[in-house]
């Protein structure tokens, strides 16, 4: 039974940094995937609310809020927490899509919950919600080329042409998996998309 609220039934949150200069960086795959989700719902995420670009859509009678925090990655929780509070959405109904350096470009992984794993955007959301019990879709962006490479520089770097080619189907898979989670549940989506 899906959680019903007076606000919305689900939030789908894509993480990234605002601004054209960050648009195609590794850190911004969450924004790109949620743009594709919006495309599947034939809409755009373009309404500013609680320091995030948002768009409410109704799919099969359920209200879904698409969210792209505009606070910069490390403060993503400020927008997510405010929206969750306003729309009365429980953590288990907040699906977060973000970059993961432990996966190669082209791979995605769906998880029910878990720690931040060193990701500052997720850390911020956990602090803001007071819970790590929210589902997530991780999109592989590749590991640092060598251990001494600065992590911030790496996640703010752009993909090579070859990596972009590998990334394209992963972004589509992430968007399709997000919709499947809403319709058929996380386990079904995980069995379909994990390892792809």
C-alpha cells in the first residue's frame, strides 16, 4: 500500500550543481536523469520552490514531485528537507538519483537505503531528513584516475566522449528504473536494472 499524504505520494530528486558550467560534469548526472524522467512524463522541471526547481505531475492518480535542488551539492538536504516537510513525504517515498564514483560510467545500482558512502549530497539529505531510509539510484561516473587525484576536481570534471557514449544508456535506464520503482516497487526495478 502506497503512503498517501495531503501533499504528494513520491518525490524524485536528482542531485547536481546549478549553473551552465556544471551541466555536463560527473556530479550532475542526477539532474540529467531527472530531466529524462520529466521527459517521460512530458513535462519540465522549472518551478522554483524551497531552493529547488520542481514540477508536480499526476501519474495514475498519484502525485509525484520532481526535484532538482539549486543549493549546490553539499547543501542538497536544505531543499529536500523543506520540500519533504511541506508536502508531508516520508523518507521511504523520496527517491534520490545521484553520481557514484565506485561504479563505471554506464552502470547503475538501485539501493533501498544506506549510508552516505562519502557522498556529500547524500550526507546532507540524511542530516536534513534525520534518516537514511530513502531509496536511491546511483549512476556510475567512474573512479578517480589515480589515488592522488583531488576528488572535488574529479566529480566536477567532464566525461570523455567515450564515457558520454557509455553514460547515455545508463541515464535512460535510471529514468526508466525510477518510473518502475513508482509503479512496480523497488525490488522489481532492482532485479531488472541492477548490474546493467
